[in-house]
C-alpha cells in the first residue's frame, strides 16, 4: 500500500461542510497548483534541476485519488520521482498494493503527509483533466455527500476514462503435473480450469468455476509457485475516432499533369510489376487536385472507384499518402436551426437582465452573487437567460445551462441553438459513448459558448466559466439518486460558481422553498418577473403583450359525490372539456400518479390520517391491514369510521393515467386521445414525437403525469384539468405540500399561452388545503408563508438538515434486524459524542418496501448536521446514505 493514513485525512483540506468558508478552498487550490507549480505538459520529462532553472519551485509529493475498488473517501500520498512533475487534475498511474491503478492528482505538496511513500509511476495524459476548481469540487462532494472520492472525481473525467483493474492468471504447471500434485479438491478445480491456457482473467475464471473464495485459493496456489498473477487495466472503453484520409503530396497542377500521363499503370522502378486500371487512379488524382489536399478515403473510393491496388501505386509513386485523421462524432450535426433575433425586453426583464449583466463584469474578490429569478410561468425567464448568455459571450467567457430533463425540453434546447448557432453543445445520456467522449474534449478545448444539459452537465469541463443558469431550479431531477455520489446539482453549481467567479442564475416559477428562504435571508439576490408575456409578432421586434395567468376553479369532489356523480370527471370539468372540444381547442388532463403509495381518505370530509410525529400521511399496507408511518414506523389499524366526521365512507384511493384514458374515451367518444407517461415513453425520442403530434394538433386531449408539467409551450391548450390533486398531496413525505403546489402551478402554466386564454380546473377532496388554495390563486407568497412555518415547527429543511439511510436485503428478517441495529448504534453514537439537536427517526419500511426482491428499511436523521454523525462511521454493504435527500419516499 502507498503511504497510509487514517480517518480525518480529508480534513486537512478545508472543508466547507464543517463551517470553513469556501474562500479558503479557493486559496488552498491556488497555493496547491499554485503560480509556483508548472502545469504545462511540456515540462513532464524535464529533470528537477531544469525545472528549478526555469524558476519554478519543485513540488515533490502528490495527493492522489485512486481508482481502487474499495470506496475510499480520501487521497493517498505519492512521491514524484526525479524528472516527473505533475499538476493538480492530472491523471497518473500509481502503484496500489500489488497493482497499477489510475489516479488523479488532487494536490501537489512539498512535504509528504506520511514518511513512507511510493513513487507515481507515470502521467497518463500530458495535460490536466480537471481544473483546480473541479479538483476542489470533487473533494467537496465526497466530503459533503459521504461518497467515494474517485467516484466524485469521475463525474468530471472524460467519459469512458475509468478502466477496470484486471487480474490475469497464468498456469505455471502443465495438465500432466497437476495429477501428481497434492491439492485440495477446490485448488485442483482452479488449476484444472487454467490448465493448457495461456492466461485467464480472474473474473472469467470465477464465472466458469462458480467457486466461492476464489481469491484465497489463488493466493494459496500463487504462494506455492503454481500460478502467476499479472495485473493489468482493462482496455479503454472509448478512443478518439480516426478515419483514414488520402493526402495529396504534390500540388494540384502536378497532380493533374500526372493524371494526364500514361505512366500510371506502369510499375515504378524497382517496384513489382502492376496491372492496375489507369482511369480510377487518374480520377482520384483529379478529385484530390479539385477538393484536396485531404479527402476521406471512403469518399474518394465512392467518387472514383479507386481500389486498394490503385492507391498503392499512387503511394509508391510518392503522389499521395494515407493517414488517419481524428474526426468528431457530432450529435447536433443533424439539428438544423435557423438564426433568431433577440426580442426587445420588457421593463421587468430588462431590470433583471441589468442586475445579472452587472455581476458578469464582476469585481474580483467578492465573488458574484447567486440570483434567484422568480418569474411566473411564461414570464420570459428564458429570454433573460439568453441575453445574459450573450453578454457572457461578449465578455469572452462561457456558460453552462442546466435543464431538468433534456428529453423533455426539446423546445428550450432549440431556442438556445437558434440564438447561438454552432456554439452549443448538448449533453444527454442518449449520446453514444463516442459522441460523449468527443464532446467532452471539444468542450474542454473551448469550442462551445454554451453547454446545455441535465444535472451532470454541471461537470462539463467548460473553461472560462462566466455564467451558470439553472432553469426550473425546484425540480427534483437535479438531485442524483442512484448511484452515489448523491449530489444536488444546485449545491454543486453554487460551489463551482464561487470557485470560478461565475455568476449563477436559478430560475423558477415555483422556487424551491429552500431557495426562496435563502433569497429572503439575503443569501441569494431575488429578481422577479411578475407577469406573463407573449410575443406580439413573430420576430419579437415589437414590445410583447402581457397576458393574465389562467383562471383556476377548484372543484370539491365531496360535493360531486353527494350529488350522485361517481365519474372521475366532475360536472364542471366534463362541461369544460366538451366546450373546449367543440371550439376546436386542446385539453390537458393531468394526474400525478407517481409512487405506489396508497393512502386512506374520507370521501365525505376529505380527512387523511397522518402520523402525529412526522406530519406525513399514513400508508395502507394490505398484508398487515394497517396504516403505517414510513418515517417512524408507528402504525394503527384502518379506521372503520372517519375520526373527523364519523363517516363510514373512508377508503383507499389510487387511480392511474390509464384509467383516465379509458374514462375519457367513454365520456368524450369523438375526441382523439394521446397519453404521455413513463409507460408510453420508454423508447428514445418518443417524448419529442408525442409532443410534436400534440403541437401539430393530431390529438385533442393529452393525458399525462408530471412530465407534461415541464416547461412546454402549447399555445392551443385552453383547458387543463387536474383529475385529482390529492395524489401527490398525500404521499408520506414532508415535501408533499410543496411538491403539490409546484406541480399544480406548473401544470396550470400550460394553459392559456395562446390568444384564446385559458382556464384550469382542479379536482380535490381537500379544497381548503393551503397548497391547493395557494395554487388556485397563483399565490406563491401565501404558500411560502404557510409552508415555512410548518417546516420551522418540525425542524425540516431549511431549518434542519436530513439524511436518509436505506438498507436493502433479500431476507426480510435480516433487513429489519440490520436496520434496528443501525438505528440503535446511531442513537448511541449520538449520545456518546454529545451531538445536540439530532433526531434518529425509524427504522421503518421504505415506502416501496420491496424492490427487486430486496426488502428495504429506512432511517431518517433530522437535525443540525446529520452528516457530522455519519462521516466517521462505516456502513456495511447494503446500506445507501443520502445526504440532503429531496424526498423521504
Ligand atoms: P418562461 O421561460 O418564463 O416560461 P419564456 O421565455 O419561454 O418564458 O417566454 C414565454 C413566451 O413569451 C415565449 O414564447 C417567448 O418567446 C415570448 N417572449 C418572452 N419575452 C419576450 C419579449 N421580451 N418580447 C417578445 N416575446 C417574448
Ligand atoms: Zn371524514
Ligand atoms: Zn411518524
């Protein structure tokens, strides 16, 4: 092992989570890469003396994040051999145990942290893969989210960089020898598996033999000199794509002259006699003279039918050469966009833009502020981003734009591409690894003004970062769930902005409660766009029109029931849909049926039983016939009568979009229906197809889940019907109120974007719930006030922080026992260390108590800094730790 080191090593680096201001990180980064340390690849092979002669201070130790299979959260110290100089962010090969592994240098120092260190073997790449700021971000993520350090570094490395360490096994005895050896049956099985083969990869042998404890057996056999182990890294998953090209080595005139001569088919002096058709060679020379000097071989072949032999003749005559040329796999090659002019900004947009623009010029030292751009749906936020981006580019800097889910926002991407033609890189998971790899390198080399992508685009190696935009900042998709690191892109964006001096703009019509709280506390600067706008003409050269937000009607389903209407459509909604259809308008029917939760609700008074300790609704478990709290595991029997109004009509709710489609086709037989949810959009590109069909008015009613709430512009939609607002409201989560408000407001935002205006009908059993009342009035402030007081009372974010621990196992009893043991251990640890204000809630079964055959139990920590308790602990396999979870579901 290289220079060791125990716990707490990470803390030698200033850690923002433990109250160190980030400025210190910035300082630490500067001094570690330092003006003093050479970062140029050209110095790689210079001797130390030479470097000193260059006036550069020699740094002789490196702190390296190592790509080992064990999930370390720390770096390892290596010495730099004479002549090797590395920079922060550079990839290196390092010895690790008996292996050679990949690593990334996170710090270069003069003093080793440990007496015994081993040498770095070599640099993998000439230039750093990570900027110093990103190296600091990797450490921050690892420390904040308690994730393995190299996994955090990996987020920022070129796609496909990580190579698997392989162990090759080579037999040193022949099959005949084996018979004579004294071996256990298992040892014999291993040797026989290897016999007569050159070498076999350990994992392959494992699969072939199915032997448990293979590692130990190998150890024994290697100890006796019967097999040899060779350590290697797996092949790279991706490389730059090279395409053979033909290069003309003479001038165009000479090429034409050669083509005209008769000598082509004749063997050159000393060469083999050839019989090759002349015409294709002449044609190739002419084509190269015309289009050259460099033409892809495939193209030349297709054009001139020149063959292998003909080409060889030209090469032998010194007229052409064949060479490999690196080409880019360009995902946007097919996107055809026409340029767009920027419209005149409204006064509100102008005011917001001016503040951002002023910050972009940025005074040094203080760091630009974080802006929260709170603008109602359709208020022109995107237009503000676009102009701020233009300003950024004018200042010679670059930007990253984050959108919640790239496949759901084709319209937005198109708007950016139109404004920055040829300067936009789009990152999404649909790209091939090759495309991602090429794009990463092009971004790093500064080819794009703007990088657009979902969550992970925050890690794009965009140089000279001047602006980060995060659209719909309240969206939960910004939080990574699986696998670790479970980071939130907004938190990362904040750190990155601070370290790089970039401005950060968070935009939303329904800001995350925590973001808004920060704005009121002065940590973010609030910019407001209070009115919805619409272009008065196509090109935006005239000032735009202000439009009202759609009218919202809340329908009380309890009354419907009393009136004898058992349909999922209230009378009001049914009439409104019929009217819209008659007028040739489009309708959206929305039902958020996310999650498998089923809750119990009184159909007379709307009452939903909740847990007194956690303020979340209780979940019905059919097997036990009980209502269970998914936070603290308190349970009670299902009431036969409503505790609030004594009605016997208390029952389980749960319908899905499919059911809505079925009912809609029955109620509105003439209407053309289109369903949009995860079940119908599994295939790549189907989002865009469904959206396009609806935009082209090939359907009258669009039925969907929360996906349709995303920032889509559908002008012909005049009516949005929310089938049941209660589904999301009664998920057992402290954020279900916020989530419901956001969804209702966003869905409502889809209505009335065209000249015909629009209306929204929300159906619910709880018309007086604060989230529904606030959404009905488009009153974010009222929602905020209510929600923030709730959170304060219960110590939920932003007044406390959360951590969620989940244990999953195939054995139900074991899962429960592990969870109980862990909860007890956490409580004990909490006491021993005297950590105040930390609640350990649970364990309780997870909302979805069994996933892929594994039983899941969860523990929730709530308090000042749950990570502080967890940081020092190690978790057995099967546990996942989520710091600052966006949901406890
Ligand atoms: P948001 O991002 O807040 O949802 P958008 O930027 O998409 O809002 O604007 C809504 C609509 O109004 C879009 O069609 C957009 O082109 C148009 N728009 C926005 N600002 C202006 C403006 N200043 N002049 C003309 N049209 C505008
Ligand atoms: Zn009741
Ligand atoms: Zn509870």
